[in-house]
C-alpha cells in the first residue's frame, strides 16, 4: 500500500507549515513511519541539515525506507529504527519535531500526548493525526464498528484533551476527502484483487471482511482524520497572563484595551452596549492580567441564537497592542471558553481569522449547517462545539441587538 492511513504529501507540507520556523539542523522523529512516505518528505522539506529518525515495529517497512532514502539521496538524513513507539529508546528533550501521521491510535491519543511530550526540546512541536467522528451523535452502525476496536471522539473532546495535557494548539486541520481517496482507493482495489485467488485462508477471509466493513462504514456513516499541531505550554504562551472574570473595577480598563486594540470606538462601544443588554451573561467577560495587575487582554461571550437554539457569540477579543503575540490574548480566550464549558454551554460562534481561532478548535460553522445573517467568507464564520453530547442547531445566527445585524 502506498499509504497506511489517510493523508497526502500536500497535507504533510501544510501541517509542517503550521509548525513555524525550525532550527537550522532540526531533529525530527517520525513515529509509526511505515515505508516512510512522510519521513522522506520531512527529510526533504526540513532542510539540508535535517536528521529524521523514523520508527516502526515492522522491519520490512524499514527496509523499504532504506532503499527509497538511498534512491533519493537522503540516506544520510533518514535513520530507520525498529522500536515500539510507546516505549522509545530516546532521551528526553532530544527532538525539535515529533511527527505521527495516522499512527497515534495504536497507543491511544491521550497516551501519545503524555508519552511523547518529554521527547520535545524547548520550543519543539508535536504533529499527529487522529481519526474522529464527524457527527455529534454518531449512528449506531458506526459505533458498532468502531467502539470495540477504538473509541473515536470529536474534535472538541480531543482538543480539550490536548489542552488538559499541557499543550497549546498551533493548528487544527481536517484532512480533505481526497486524502481518504489516497488511502481507501488503493485499499478497495487490494480487496477486490485478493477476493479472488488466495482469499481462502481463514485469516485472509477475516481481514478482507473487516476491511470491507470499514470501507462501508466510512461510505455510509462518515468519520474523518484531523491533524493537530501542538506545542507544550510555557510561560510565554499565557502562563504569565492569569485570566479571570472581570470586576466592576475593570470596566474602564476593558474599554481602554478595546480602544487601543482596534483604533476605533466601535468595539469598545459594543462592549458597553452589551453590558446593558439582556444578552449579557455575568461571569463570561474575562480579562488577562499583566505582571503589574493591569488588564492586558479582554474577551467576551454573550448570548446569541441559531434559529431559536441557545449559543454564545465570542466578540470582541482584544489585547493591548504592546502585548500582542505575548500569549495574553490566547490566555484569556482559553480561560473564557473553559468557563463556558463549565457552565454547561455547548456552542460558541465567532467571526474572525481562521488561522487564529482554529488553535482553540474552531472550525467553519458551515460544517454544522450554521450560517451568518450577512455575507461573509465561509472560513471566517466559525463554530466550536463545547459539549458534543448536545445536538448542534442548524440555521441562521441571530446576534444581540447591539451588534446591529
């Protein structure tokens, strides 16, 4: 098989781009590398000084990788290692990039987050892809297939798990349908070929039946792979910016931060108008504090609706311009979303920059059948499901009156 899981060279390159700049001689660890499709690409894309340690338990895969690396002039950069990804013979802090496309499920998402974190050097990144549900309430047929072998979760639950494990999210990327075609297309063809001669052995017959069922479940019920680009939280990522609900003493400072952040009074006036509106929810206006106790950033959630069903609108989000990219804004957003989740809220909507809000788990709202009441780029109207046990409403967003839409 050309691939052992959904993916593509384009997706590998895109996930790598979300990692940001790598060191001049990056140390890369590819876990569950198979015959090395990603390992070879990473060796090429990460620069001439890259050293890629490619780990797999299956020796013949590693033999294929050695042959391919030599043919592409990469033998000096790619180092195959036959080992268990759950018990690696590697020193702590020895890698600048840990990569696992389609392989974390073999030890479990949460286990992977915990066991691979110590391998990361300061400032290093973990990239992994995980199979997930596409629906808040998966069908009985889909659960009947997946639950006995691997407990799939939603993006929101995996995102919460990553944050609870001490990571900040640099990016979340749902693999396109074409990535499934690159895996399931050759797999279906292999099933057709083997269903004739040579399929009589009991083990082969069982494997073919299970594979046909998996192909059928994907076709009828749907599931997806999602890429996560993660980095352990450090003081500069928001730990230095404690966040809390605003108090009456913060009102003036919140206005000042919004004025400074946006350069016009529109957002500051919006916050003041929402305070007097019935959509205001006490305890869901948060500030991040600077070292001197001043308000460094602010974020607000107010009540909105999706065709009559309750939801929350995240707006505005503001940080002191002098403190942007310091982690203050991310800190206050994470704390605010956690507070909403604790209150039992299930859906948050935001109109904003996809590359920023995707780090918190937001995805295009159109995936759920939710649309804005005005023209807006599809990727900019985003939704985050906080509680995937609750049905996600479908329809048009109705904002509070102060939004003027």
